[in-house]
């Protein structure tokens, strides 16, 4: 199975450095890692750098990858599309990307299974341009999953979903990582989702990595005070799960 290492990764837009010195010893197979931090901290830039969409200093090292250029899949925050395709056609196109255009029966079965798992079978033959923002996010996730990536980068994948769907998606993705060994990185603003679903957490602020480690060790009152400027506590809720309780802004 693959592992991912980041060595002093950075990125610039023109002469402006927007990301620097992101270093992670290893992200192991089957882990789900939250990328958190304030707006414009550099989270999306980090994903683009890891996926190869932009270049920059440092090394993104993917060991034991078996799928070449298809090993890493990036699901951006903006899922809008002007393509004149149905949902089913868009998943089929994603499945065939970079490969033969011959359609195999097992590929159709896999698409059907993903539509069912995401509970969007009823959207299969609806046009992409007719979908709501939340529906587009679910379809975008389906397009990512059908490629069977070994590293899945998800930029705020639940921002347009209602609470029930957020829980569905995050539970599904965390379970997928455990079952398949996929390395999942998710940019999140809801820190309680990070505490509940993510093995590890990386904090990005002002274009630099502030801290990284297990989620329980990273999301602390001290970090919330320093990075988010809020006074907050970490308390146990039902089943002993930790939860951020915010008392107020500083």
C-alpha cells in the first residue's frame, strides 16, 4: 500500500509565496487527515501542490503507488460544471480518464454501486447543470471514487450539504480509508467533524504548517486560541467523543 511524505513543500503565485515549509514524515495507508486553518491559510494551495496542479519547492513523495498519474485524485471545493452530461455519463467519463474507452461491465456495476452508496441513484440521468450545490458535491465525490485513487484530496467536501448528508459522507469516506488503505486528506472548517472522523490533523496558517499529529493532540484550547482567536474547551459528549465548545471570540 502507498504512503505519502511531504518534504518542505511550498508554492508561489508569481512572486508571492503562499505556502512554505510543509513537512510530514509519513501519512500511512488507511488514515484520514484533516487539514484545518483560517480562510486563505493555504489549504487549497497545499492540495493543488500535492496533486501536481501547481509546482513549487520541496518534494511530494508517494511510495509504492500502483496507478501512476491516477494515484492521486483532487476533489476541489468548486464543483460547478457547464458540461452537457448526465450524472451517470460524468462518472463513466471519470472512470475512463487516462485509459481505454472500451466500457466493461464491471465498470458499470462499480458506477451503480457508488451511486447507491452515496444515495444519488435518482440523479443518475439528470443533467449536471440541473443539480443543486449539494448534489454537485456528491457527484464530484462519486467522480473521485470511481477513479479508485490511492490518495484522495477533498477540499471542503461537505460545505454545501445538510447536516445529515455531512455525517453520511464523512462516515463513508473514513470507512473507505480503513477498508481500502486509501490515504484521505480533507480540508474542513468544522473542527468537531475533524475530531470525530479524522485520525490525524494538520494546521495551516499564514501559508505555513503550524502543527501536525493525532487529532486529539492537535485540536486543543491553546491551538484554538492562537489560530482561531476563540476561547474554547474540549469536552466529552455522548460515547466519550470529544467536542469543541466555543465560549466566545477573543
